[in-house]
C-alpha cells in the first residue's frame, strides 16, 4: 500500500491516491476525494441567479471560470427562455475558446514539470500570461471574470481588443509548434508517455470518461458539435480523435484542440456581429417554475448543470456534473498494471482540477 | 547495437530541437518584470480596489443610498447606514470589508448613479486584517479625482 497525497505536489491540488502495490506494479488505485469540497451546489440554493455567477467562478473549476459560467447560465437561460443576442453569443464563444487555450496551457506546463521538462512550464505560462492580459482588458478579471450574465455579457469589448486577440492567435500557432519541438521530439518524454496508461474505448465509455480523455480513446464525441450551443453551430472546427488511448494520445488531442481553438477564435472574430450584448431581462433575473439540463464542453470535458427553479430569484436545486470527477474514476482503469513511476504521468495526462472534482 | 545507436541519435536530435527553442527564448524579448521595482500597468477595467468618487459639481457623494449594492453583494461585505430625512439624507457609514470581497463587480453593475467604481490599484496587502475594512473616508480617498465612465479610468498612483 502506498499513500500518495493529499499534499503531494504532482496531484495538482489535494487528492489522495491509495495505491495498492505488488513490488513496483500497481494492483489497484483508489482516489480519495473530498479535501476541497466547497458545497457549491448547496450554496447556490441560497444565492440569487445573478450572485451564483460569481460563485460558479471560484466554487467549481478555478482554471476555467468562464466555462463554468457558461454551463450554469445556459441552464438559467433555458429555464427562463431567455434569448441571447447574436453578438453576446459570439463574444461568449471567443471567451470560452480563449479559456480553453489558457486551461490547456496550464495542463501542458504542469504536466511537463511532472515529467521533468521544466522549461515547457515557463513557455506555457508566458503565453497564458498574454491570454490572462487579454481577459483582464475585456472582463477586468484574470482568473475570476464574472463576465457572463443571464441573457448576455456584462461589457462590450474595449477598443482594439479583437486586433490584439488576432495578433496573439497568429503568434500562438507558432508557439504550439515550439511545444511540439520541445516535447514531441524528445525521446525521454516519449518513453514516459507513449503506450503508457492505456484506456481502451469500451472502458472509457463504461467509466464515463469525457472530453479529451474519451477522445484520446477513440470516442468521437464533442458536445460543441453534438449539441451546439452559443455560436459553435455556425463555426467550422475539427474534433481531434485518436485511437491509442495512452497518455501520448491524450497529449496530442489537447495539442490539436489548441490549434482548433485558435481557428474558432479567428472565425468568430471575423463573423462577430454588431448589436446588443445583453437581452432585455432584469439584472436580478427571476425565473419561472421549471427545470433544465445544460451540457457544455468545458476544457476538461462534458460539463453539465441541472437546474430546478421553483419560481423567484433563487434556484431550488442545482446539480453539477463535473468532467474531472468522471475522468478521475477512469484513472483506476488506466493505472492498473503499470509501474509506480507511471502514476504521475498518467495522473497528469487526465488533467483534473480538484475543485471541480469535489465541487 | 544498431537500436542503441538509433536511440542515441534520436536523443541528440531531440535535445538539439529543445535547446534551440531555449536559446531562441534566451536571446528574445524579456518576459519578466522586476516587480517591486518596476510596476505593471493593469487594464483600466481591472477589478481592483472599490472607491466612492465624489461628484465634482456638488462636492458630495454620488450615492443615493438605495442599498442595491449592499443587497446584491454575494459576500455581504458592504455595510451602509444613513441619517437624516428627505434632501438632508446623508451617508453616515459606508464600510467595505475588502477581505471578504470577491471582486465580482456586481455592486458596480447595479449602482444606478455610478457612485461605486473599481480603481485599477492592486497593492492592497497589509499586515493586519483590520486594515482591510475600508470606511467612507478611505473609499473617497481611493476615488479618482476626475469624473469617470463606469470602471474605465486611467492608472493612478497609490490612494
């Protein structure tokens, strides 16, 4: 038996893994979660729909604040039958894809550190810093934006912001090639990730894996394409799918997703319509009685929010289906049969955020 | 033997590719700022310190004491009290507990008179938690000296 965590630097938060070993081989892995439980779902019942936007930012996945806001507000807008104006839909799409870039950069950088490639971290955070600066100029926040509102977004873009984003996009594509040079060509990196932690397709589906983890195992599914929300239905993008199911496939899926995100941002800015950024609803929105389930593709996978309204300005119940949670439980399947040294490589490749797992 | 040579060659190529990126970054533009010596200009919309600007025409607060910001605050960190009746109604207390504040900006959004705004100031750390309770005088002092659009003001020095 080996206890890994809860204060282990490579668990990316407070996760305890109870690893049962036979010599150096992993027999079983049981993730012990709950160290970062913040009872967001219950707190939401005592806050208004508007205040909950601020709560989704920090209570759920802290690296993808806007993706959380999106999932929650999509549910709110479905219950309230609020029509979001086209400009707001495009603005949200641009922000969500920038958020995906920044989240994947954190994953790549920290995973690089886990595997001993410390320089990648610095390069990733250099680019991430520029994305955060762009967020700061548009939303006022770097990590916690509180930018989306029921029926639209808070503020319109500042002058010249889209040009700065396009300039960043052009530069970023070259940076992705740089990461490939640093990692994909490196035999030490390949030896640690290629063929390691294989999750077969049927096990991925059975364990409820979602997002990049499922797509690396050959599950050709992306919520953005299957159930388009915001402006995704009007934009062209590819969904990278790999059949191998190992750490290297999960790495390649995310690297390719970064390129696709850049493509989506460029298209969305080119198509960005003028007009209203917010539907004509009360600031402190009140919803009719009803319930809705909203499904979104957060950078980590399939983020679902089930919202029940009893009328009034507070939700009756909110259930969050967190992507990290289901991916974490596919971890046991991936790790069985590998060596202790692979634990960190496999755990990093899943890309979990513990505040998303525990909520 | 041949496999070993291939792997050694791959390692050399991989190392070379990686080091090329490193050296490119070494001679390229510097990305870091020597922070306490050099300051960073944050964006005008930065969710920094909250402030109560004084109306330059009347010389008094823009606040009309509607309590909307107090009600909307998710952390309940704004405390307002007012005295007087009718036109003489005055703010007697406007405390913001910045240690509780989550910088969501909902108070700025709901304010009908733009009486509460964000100031792009980011050095608010202190050794004592009591220093983080900002009262009316502090919030007025933090305010920019010119009238501003909501949340969009130029960078100022320390309040």
